[in-house]
C-alpha cells in the first residue's frame, strides 16, 4: 500500500460522511420547500396530507436521481420534521415519511428500467424528467391511497387522491421550469 492509497476504513469513513451530508442536505431542502409550499399555497391545501400544488414532490425524484439511498433517508427525515403535529401520537407520520422516501426510489428504478437509462443520469432529457414526475406522482398516490384505505384516513379519490396526484404533478412541473430557467441563466452568465 502506498502513501497515496487510502485504506478501506478511510474510504468507508469518506463515503459515510458523504452519505450523511447528502441525507442532511435533502432533509433541509425538503423542509424548506415544504415550508415555502405551505406559505405560498396554503389556500390550496385540501387537508393536512394533500395540496393542489405540492412543490416538494420535485425534490423526491430529483434527490433520488442524484443521491440514491441517501436521498431516501433525507426524505424520510424531512417528512418526519414536517409532519402534522396532531399525528405524533400514532404511526401515520412515520409511515407516510417512509412512503415519501421509498416511493421515489421505486419510481426512479422503474423509470430507469423502462427508459433504459444508465444510473448516471447521462442521456436524460426533459421528456424523461416529465415521465419521472408522472411515475413519482402515481407511486406516491398509490402507496398513500393504500395506507389511507387500510387505516380509514381521508382517501376518497376525488377529495384526496386526485388532488394529491395533481398537486405532485403541478409542483414537479413548476419546479422543473424554475430549475430549467435557473440552469439557462447560469449557462448564459457563464458564457459572458
């Protein structure tokens, strides 16, 4: 072993730190975007589980695409932090947090296989991101709907699940456009 080759334990520590920082970053991004969504779109809230526009839906897919399992952990932590205070006496906020983290991983893996994409994001197009958003919304609504039905929570398709799907889609589309404009502005600024 040379002086420049890191030991296995050094690589494990380095990877663990990166994983933790990515998870914390995703949890912070989720929490901030959730709070922004509550502030801007409070009047579009259907109930404390559902909004007609839900900006954090974008973070679910994007973070899993970028950070994998670290994003799943970050999403779960962020969802627990932003859970409704009235729900803390039972399992619902924790189950919904797990759904919020695991659901996007299911959607991303399905889309990567369906679209025949490498896990490196190379070759991803805007149309692919739209497919990721639709799939992520569908998986989220399906998993939440199943949980709501099992526990008799508000899950009528018209009053909860349809707005949840539409809210996830609109939130993702809004954030995709914002990200697209930001990237174009960065590229334009960098070319001057």
